[in-house]
C-alpha cells in the first residue's frame, strides 16, 4: 500500500461519520474525507491508503459547494492551506453553526441506532425514545458565532520553539497567529509565533472563570500545579490548574442544569446513598446535591488524588459527602464485595451519576453499576459511540434509556456532549 498517496479524486460526499469526517466512495471503496459537507462534490487528495476497506483523503477544492458552507472561522484551518499545514481542532469551522448541530444530531442518531438499537430520531417511531433529541447550543454561542468559548488551550512546541496546535491527525506543529475559538484573555496571552517558546514541549493557556485573578495563566511543560478557582452559579470550585475542568466557558453551568433535569424526582430518594463516578473535583456531585438537599449522602470516586482532595473541600457543605481516590472499576468491585446488606439497600435506592472519559465506562464498570441496582443512572458522555455501546450493555443488564439530551459545547468541532437517564426496565 501507499502507491495512491497524493492522488487527487473527485468525490461526491454522501454522509457524515463519527469523528468529524464525511463519507464518499471511489470505485466501490469508502473514502473518509476531511473538510467537506454531505451533498458536496469535492476534489480530495488521498492521505492514507493502507486499508483495503477504506481510504482517507483531504479536501483541496470544492466543485459543488453545500448551501451550508461558509468561509472557515480560522484561516489557519481553511482549505486554502495545504492539508499538512491546516491547524487541527476546528474541523467543522467551514459549516454554518445550525448545520453543525444538525450533523452532530445525525451522528447521535446513527450511533444509537447502530450500537444501542434505540431510535432517537422520531418521537412517534416504533420503539422510539420519548421526545426527539436535538443538539442545543450553549448560551451566548449564537451571538458570538461559536467563537471565544475555550477557557483552556494546549499548544505544542516544535524544535524551533514555535508554539501552536498540531495539524489534524499529526504531531506537526502549525504556526498560527490567532486562536478564534479561545476566550479573549487566552488569545491575548498565548505565546504564538516562530521561536516564541524555545526549549519547551507544551504550553497550557488557562483562563479561570472565578476568583483566581484576571486574565490567563501559562502552565509550561510539567510545571508544579497551582490552585485556581472556577465559579458555577453562586458556587466556587477549587482545583489544580493542571487538573480537568470543562473547556467551554458555559459548559459547567450547562451540564449542572442538564444533570439536574435528568434526575427523575419520582426515583430520587433523599435518604439514599448516591454515587458520583469519575467525579473530578465534585461539579456533578454538587449538581445532584442541590436537588437532594441538606441530607445529601454521596461518595465521589476519582482516580486523581489531587482532584479528590479538592472534591472533598468543594463538597464540604454536605456533611454526608465524601470523596475517595481510586479507579472506578476497582472501587465498584470492592464495594460490591464488602458492603453490608443495609449499605447495599441504600445504594439500590440511590442515584448514580456517571461521567467517564471519552472511551466510555466500558462493560466492567457498567456491569458493576447494574449489580448495585440503583434507582436511576445519569450518564454524561462526550462520545456518542461510547455512550451508545454502554447503553446497549445497560439494556442487556435490565436498564432502559429513559431520557437523552445533547449539547453543542464544542462549536466548530465535531464533538457533542450528551446526558442520558437510564432506569430499570421493569
């Protein structure tokens, strides 16, 4: 393989695939195409031909444009540049915002239909979920044209000291002179340009949203972490500047409200023992706590020790809250083995909030969660395929998908956030 690399193909783009790429065919072979829109005819350059079943190609020109095509919001990522020099991280920036959300919905519908056997496209269809799912914009994004939302940006540094993003599917650093998806304070503070960061490997530019000082801060390489404060509504959360926090400026508030809306009040027992798995610094545990009230009892489980320490502090207003450090799969197995019958009863009456990494919870964790037999599971996911696969596992273990909402917390990228409620099937 490799003899077709660089070949130009004229392709009719027919669909969207998970990962922000579109689908076309050439001589019966699937070609995954970047920087195109379903319905377009494009000229694309083959970038990978090692697989017999599919190739990859990058759009270099558009013969028949979609009505939804627009000038790219980031010149550094536009098709006017050679594909090898296009900045990654804004793969939907050439598509108008409303159609971006429509495409993300298509990916959700396809993932749930294919991997979970659930129709989320039509509220009246056979076996359909109650309420057709739409992808909602975050507050302020329409007015801002989907720009200025990133509160965290990682820049990579090449041997010449140039700091910038990687090109898509590459470790090649692209020199850029702006960061339109970032907040203004990050855009102003980012050390962009040739030779800006000699001797470094990475630079994280972070703009906390509450109480940590004005402007952005730089974290260079393995710099010792500092504690920052993020504000969500009237509540403050302390965390390390190198720790995980939602990237979109509005995401913590959006997900707080989404988790609270996903909790079925009829299945919520205020006296139960609740769980927040992959709990981070306690954002979603606090969201659940605001619904339950002062008697809230929750255990937040997180593999990062520093995050767990912050979670314990952030959840201090609830006397029944505790944070434990550990891998979720191991913690669940130990809990199942060692809990008394009374403890198991309290867990079975509880609500479990689940916010796993992009790869999903996986079968082992889902099996353990189902073994605890909670009254409901609220699952927050940033990958629709991983979520759909886990929903299928829950279904096999006696839980059904009862509600689903979706949010566009990554405008101009292919990512979409979803919040699902799973309840016992009978």
